[in-house]
C-alpha cells in the first residue's frame, strides 16, 4: 500500500558517493549506507530484514559492481521495488528475474563519459613524450634531455575503434589538440568535427599513429586486436586499451613492445585482474618501457562518482515518487507527469490528487480487457492511463478519482496476471 516517505527504506552499498544518500534523504527516505559489498546470505539478510519484523525489509538497493543480485536474492526480498546500479554496467544483477518480479533496475551509462574520455588523452600525450620513462629517470637521479622518441601530438593521426559516447568525446578532445581523427565502428555514426570514418579496422590500423579502443566485450570483439592486427599497425605507433580486457592479446602486445614495433602502450583493463584492493596483479606488460598500466580507473574521478550518484538517485526518486521508469534497463519505459489534482475546487487545501495505481503484470492477452471491465463496472472515471510492454511484462499506470482508488486496487491485485500493484495516494 501507499505509505509515508519516511517508511521507504534504502540501502546503499560499496561506498556510493554521498551525493546519492543526500538526495534520497532530502526526499524523506530512510537511508542506510555501507562501504563494503555484500554477497549471498549477507545480502539477502540485509534486504529481507528480520523475519519477525515485516516492515524491516528494504525497498531500494544501491550497488556498484561487486554485490551480486542473483535470482535467489531477489526471491528472498519481496519488498524490493528498485535497484540502482551506480555505474555503467548491470551484469551484476539478474535483469530478467528482476523484471519478472517487477523490480526496476537503473544505471548511469553516461555520467562518467568525460572522465573516461580524458584518460586516453592524457595517455596519448604522456606516451608520445615518453613522460613515464623521463620521470622514472629523474626520480632515480638521472638526467637526459634527449628528444629521441618524443613527439608532439599535433598533426598526428588518432584512430578510434568504437565511436560511441566515449569514443566521440575522445575525438572532440583530440581534435582540439590538433590531431587528425579517424574512426571505425560497425554502426554508421555521425562524425563530430573533422573526424573521418574508415571502412575497415585494417584501414584504421594502417593509417594511425595512435589507436585507442572504446568497444564493449562481446563475442565479436573478443581478441579483436591480436598478433595479426598489431603487425598491421604503423611502426612506432601506440595502442591504448581502456575498454575491456578481452579485446586484446596481451602477450602479443608485450612482444610488439619488446621488439620495438610499437613505441608504447597504455592498458587499464586486463583479461585477468584482481577482485579487489590488496590482491597481487601480474601481467606480461609489467616492466616494459613506455607502457602505462592503470587499475581500470577510466571513470574513477570524484566528479564522475558524484555525477553518477546524482543521476541514479534522481531516477530512483522519480520511480518511487511517481512511478516513472525512465532510465530503467529491464522495464517498459513510461515517463510520467506529476499526479494531477482530481478536484481543484475541493474543500481544504484544494490538493486532492488523483490516486495513481502502478500495475505490473505478465505480458499475456486479456489483461487490459479485464482491467477495463473492472473499471467500467465500478463506474470509475480514468483521468489518465499509460501503457508500455516488453517481451515479459506490461506496465500500466492509472490515474483515477480518489474515491475509487482502494476498490480498483483490490481488483487489480486479484487479477491472475498481476505481478505487483503499487498505489500512490
């Protein structure tokens, strides 16, 4: 049933930026935060609450990438309404099971785009000027002002593999430094500035002084840059991979560096990486000259974490407060206005809103017919109705006159196809 905001319980794990908790608390929700991830039984217990205290379960969960929200965990937490993934990826959540249970899942696919795009730009300059080697030499007490192997980036050609939100931002920044930009994508994309698309990966590799990868991990991209592709790159060129560890052949890249065919490389992702801080990392690229290794920190800036916190919190607030699923990755998308006043001339404060009923149901024939028959038999006036479906479920939102809200609610709950009904009085 609909109940006061202070009874909406939110659990934020994994050190989510304080901006998220601040926004959620400002809405009146009860927010609990924890720096660590929770797994299996511990996560189930935290979400389900005490068995002898029905109101102790959580309604909203916020996680990053480590807490795994499996089908078993979802089954044990019937009060859960929504999950916020405060990151880009959502593979830590069983999205299909969450959808079938009417649990909306939100993420933040764009909020760290600028932070991710800035990293390869910094690496392009550092590798082109051999800054790491020069810095290490001076730290060790050496001094060598030779220009050998150092280049301006102005006038050089950058090849971008994957021209999505991040790749296109890298393109804009690179052009601002005077670089010529080529890009390759399997989907036709609008070129920004003077960037030029090429028709094949081989063409891009052949004509680029620096190649940067911005592609997802898919069967198509696995091993995309292997020994053959590295040989196609220009002698003395540079490869940057901050995308996914599975897209590159690390031993082949290490050999290309050792042989001198490539002048440098940067990698922030690896086929095998530690699960967390404190675990030992090992790679064939360690110790090689003019190679920058980072621990997958492309989006790890304070600005990006704050922006992600605010973005996901805003989506969760809209869903809890008015039912909008805009930004959900597993639900039919319904962008809803604020609830309307049913009777602006009503006595008192004149703020008698329509009752809003959020109905999630299995996507089977006859649901709308059954719903409309129920409403017609009650003689109810529908002020607004919204509907979207996906393969598994349908999402219907009804704004009805207040005097009929509870009757319709009872009827909707009794429908066989109903997954969840949530009223907003």
